[in-house]
C-alpha cells in the first residue's frame, strides 16, 4: 500500500509510550553524566594549566560547554577531543597547501610555514617544534612540525601529571600517564570520575580563519534558522595534526555548534539521536563489545536528516523523528557512503574497518521491529508487532549510490512511507513523493 492505513493508527499509538519510556530512562542519566564529565574535565584542566605554566606556548581552552552538552546526550563512551590552542599568530603564518591532496581525503591539508621576517613567531622557531627549510624559499625559512609539537606536548603532559599528583592538586588515581605514547596524532588520557572512566584525546590546534565552502553555500540552509550557517562559518576552521609533517582542517567545533542549534529548535531531533546512540551501544554493538558506529557517525546522520526534513512537523512525533534518522542511516549503510556534513566528498565510512553489511542487518532489524531493542530491562516485555517492511527495501535504499539525485526529501519520504511513519499533510511533498515512487515502483515490485 502507498500510505499507512487507518488500521495501523491504533497499533502505532500503542507504541508511542514505549518510545517515550525509553527516552525518559536515557534522560534520567543525563545529570549524573554531566557531573562525571565536569569532574573529569576539572582534573584535565588542572593538568593543562600546569602545562601552560611550564610552556606558555600552549594555552588552555576553557570554553567546553559544547562538549559537556554532547556528553550528556550520549550513552556511548567514545573518546572526547580536548583542543590545546597554540599561542601563535596564525595570520602571520604561511599556509602551504600541497600540490595534490591525498586522493579521496576531502579535508584540506597544509604545512605551516614561518616567513623569514616574522619576529612575532620567534618562540616557534626553536628546534623542539621547528624544522628549518632546506628548499631555499624566498618567503619561508621553515615549518612548525606537528610531530615535534606533539612530542613536546606529550612530555609536558607527563611532567604536569607528575607535578599535580605530587602536590595533591588532582584526586589520587584520577589520571594515569601510561596511555601517552609516541607518534600519535592525538594524545590519549584516561580520567577517572566517580565510577566512570572518560577517555580524552588531547590535540594541539592552530586557531586559523579557514573558510568552509559548504557553509557559505545554500544547500544546507533548509533545516537551520536563517543566518545560522553564515554566523557559524565566521568562526572559520581550525588546524590539527594530519601526519608527522602536515596539518588539516578540523570541523569538530563547527559540527558541535550546528548540533547545538538543532537542540534549540522545537521537536525531537536530539532525542532521536540519544535513542539511536543508546540502541547502537546496547543492541548493535553488544554493549560496545564489538566495533561499530560512533556518536559522530550518528551525529552526521542527524545533521543530514535535519536538512532533508526541514519542516517542524517532521520532528513533532518522537517515533517519526527516530525514523527520519533511520532511513538516512540505512541508506548510508546500504550504499557504503556517509558523506561528511561539511565536506560531502569525504566518506566517513570509507577505511573505517567496519563490517557495514553486519551493521546494516542490525539497523534494518531494529527499523523493522524496534520493540525488542526498546526494552529498558530484560524483564520488561513489550507487545510485539509484525515487521514494518518486506525484503524489497534494501534495493530501494541503494538507489542514491547509482544516482545522487535520489538524495532528496521526496526519496526519503518514500522510505518513511515504507516504514509506515509518513505523517505529513503538505500537498507538494506528497506529490513529490508520489512522483519519485512511480520511478522506483518497477524496482520495488521486482524485489518485494
């Protein structure tokens, strides 16, 4: 049938409390999670303050509200990035982009050159962080080298942890330097907070006003209040280590800001993200026993879903909101391509080492019969209902791989209808969906 029938209405209504019950269980843990995060963050900031005392070239970034907000949304324990800004006049640096970027990488990579006449950069021209140029360039006398900066920061962190423990300025047993290893692009620290251990990745960052072309364009405008993207784009993009020699643009801050904007809109956008992160952890990753999707993957899915479903009524119903994320996620898994939100040519699933086929099966099973995974406790039995979809849906999900024109609201509306959660009254959207449904009908009849 093209549209969900009235006969389903009572069955669907019966399921609504189940979704809200599950969400309330997640939300009841938010406050203690925030407290754990803040305790762990205090330990880390104390250590970073001593790093700054030992070497003023490394600054402390206290603006961590976005990280606390994201940590509260999550059930998963993926590492959190902590940026350590470098005290460097980024406008005085020479940004040298390589002749050809790495194929398929998407991110812009560069080297940070120091101009010959740059007195303001003297503290960055010492051997511990600087490599003199042998190329005889007219403008550049050498480069600030990421591998050297990381080595200095690692040694400073070890010294600061020892100092803080010795002077009892951090709780006993809260932090261990054993995880700090040479040659990493992120310096991993495990901080104990209450009964929880939180892993932080400490990353040196150069605050540089790099532009993001996609934020300047209009293709992301639907789904965000007018002017939001331009305002966020004005922050620019920072640079973090990409390899021993190169830096790359970092979009973590911008994506967190965009997520914060979605949280300010009415509806269940962030609730749907919290629910899927929890289901991912407990059902799809077996309590994080097996590798799988991360919070950042799911966050990207929500950002795309917000653009593809810009209407407020798309997010008014909790179950429907979750399915907006599910149809986008299933499509990405079926095609093996989750485009980065700001660099769509970069595929976040490429080289991830994940078994996308196995993850797809888990997600499709959940989308077809979610009740089993929405149990809060093993003793909590929920009434089952027949599967929402037949076998034909996977072929439909793979269409954007052959034709990017399918990456549209109308196509995803067809998928929502397949899952019996299309609840939009807008005549234009219904017509657009019917048109694309006609295009896919042959495919559906062959496979269902």
